[in-house]
């Protein structure tokens, strides 16, 4: 019985951040690899057990991609024009996503924070 309670407590403590991950609109702030800052929105739409469609809107630009949740990580893949890119975010307990991104050939990474509305 004690093992069951310990296992249940552990499962609940790990489920918190993953359960906080959800479809919806996120406000984003970030910095490009060259250091210029940006703001916008990110829309996550769940399309599978652990997969999402992602649409970032930054100014007049719309960037579409896919994402996958694994544990406490959200990984994204997208395209900026002809350049493939990817991002990796830590899923925080409150649902905030904190991470970095890059495109093929870049010599630096961008940083981004996405907060659920």
C-alpha cells in the first residue's frame, strides 16, 4: 500500500506541468539570434495524442509549424522562408513555455517565452 501511495504521489507531481500544456493562445516575447527583440502570439492546436499544430504571428509574419510534447519538453519544427528551424521549450508548472530556437545555418540561437492567456 505504501508503494502505491508513493507511486501515486510521484505521478501527480510529474503530471502537473504536462497537464498544464494545452491548446490555446500564448503571448510571446523573444529575441532573434541577432539579438533583436520581438513580441507576438503563438496558437497551439492539439492534433494528436502528443502533437500540436503551431502558428506564430509576429507583426505581419505568420510562421506555421508542428510540435510534440515529450515529458516536460515541447519540441517544434517550422520553416522561415526556405530555412528549416526547430525549437525546444521547457513546460513550466503554470503552462508557460521557456526555450530556444534556431534555423539551419545560424551561428546563434533565439530565445522565446510563451505565456498562456
